[in-house]
């Protein structure tokens, strides 16, 4: 029956190119259109699209266990949705980060001085708010079990695995610390997260993914 491919680099070249074209020509333009026309709905749109991708990935995992499954087709759908999640997260960070900078630069300095003290706005976002399709908290509970007693590199590895399978959007180190307690030096955690390709082998992340999904 073969083994399901979970990395785009292991697919045939023509299928890699087809996935990248579909994301560039369809998925990302749709997301940009939402941002440009209904900016306030953009974060929820991204969260919803990632949730759909996660559902599709989970379905492919189940399909791969069936007798007679066509593994290449299943792998292509799984990898497409994995890359879809990666692209949408990157676009979200790019657009929301750029938008925040534009607002800061466009606001007149004098206006900033004359503005009254700002009252507290929306509640501070926690790691629970970064979870995807976890209304019952079961995914976060599973993460707690895998995370128990971990610090530093191990914490970053678990968070990366959660992001790759679409369980959560990228959290801040503070959100992770507030949810799981002492995770070691926050600077070290950020370094592992931001340089994950250099810090972790694929087999390490896949091992944690298996622990989370089983």
C-alpha cells in the first residue's frame, strides 16, 4: 500500500508545481481579496480556511489506512492542505504586520499627543485563542499531556508540530509560557521557532506529530 507522503519535496516535481500554482493563483488571491474588502473579517477568514485544511488533512490520514488506498492521490491532497496552511499563515503575518506599521506611520504625531488615555480594549489574546477548531478543548488537553515537564527546545518542537498539523496559529512565547508555565528562556524558545528548519530534523517534528495524533 505504501506510505503517505507528508512533505512537498517528496512528491513528483509536476505535482509540487501544481500545488504551488494553485496556492499562488487561487488560495492567496482569495485571501488578499478578503483583506482588501472586509479587513475586519480577515483574521476569522484565515482561521476558518486553516480549519478546513486541517479537516481535509485528518480525512486523508484516515483514508490512508484503508485497504487499496491510492497513496499518491491521498498524499497530494494532504500536502496541498499543509502548504495551504503554511501560505495562509505567512500571508496573515505579512498583511496584518504591514497594516499595523502603516497605521502607526500615518497617524500624525500631534494627534497622538492630544489623544486621551486609551481605555482597555479587547481582552488579551491567549494561547487558547490561537487554537483552531478546538471548542471542546480536547486538542489543547492533548498538548498539555505531551508538553508535561518539557522546557526549551522540546517546548518549541511541540509547538511547531501543532502548527504544522494545523492545531494552532503561531503563538507568542508569552502566550506559551502563560499556558504551560515555566518553558525556559523565552529568547531561546523564539530562536527555535523562528529558525526551525536549522534547529530541527524533519523526523523530530514527525515524531511529535505522531504523538499528538495517536
